[in-house]
C-alpha cells in the first residue's frame, strides 16, 4: 500500500506538442506496479491548456480545483471543481483553464499494456 500526498509526487511539464502551461504528476503507475490503471494529477496554469489530441483508450477525470472548458467534436463545455468528465476512445479533446487560479484534475487511464492497439 502507498499513502503519499499529491504534492510530494514529482511534477513534470507536459511536453506533448500543443500543450501550454500544463504539468503532470504520476500518482500511481509503473513505479507502484499498477498493471490495470494509472492515476495522474494535472495542473494547468491560468490561460494554459492541454494538447488537442486523441488516443485509442478512454479516460476518466475529476476536477479538483479551478474552472475551464473541455473541447470535443460536440463543441465546448464549461466545467468547474467537482465535475466529472469521461472521454471515450479516439475522441479529439482538449482542456483549457479559463479561470484565474490553477486548474487541477485527476485523470485515470488504462495502464499502457491495456492501451495496445
């Protein structure tokens, strides 16, 4: 078992093309031997955003702090702390911080072995 505060996990910039002001912490992943799911914490600076991208796996998100918009083929949807977002496989998506404070969210994805096409 692991018990460790979010802020004690190493934070790295998101280097994927199209990301601005986004950083990530791997909370549960390969270091813990997590074989089914990986849990990540994202922080997006005011005015920042994740890349506009897609992938062949779903992911689940819970907004911890801040507010923003989620861009998808269905359009733009506003969200705020406490909201839950589900992104289906292969859907183009992007998250933008439209507020004045850092946007923070937890994102769950299948472990890479589960994501193989």
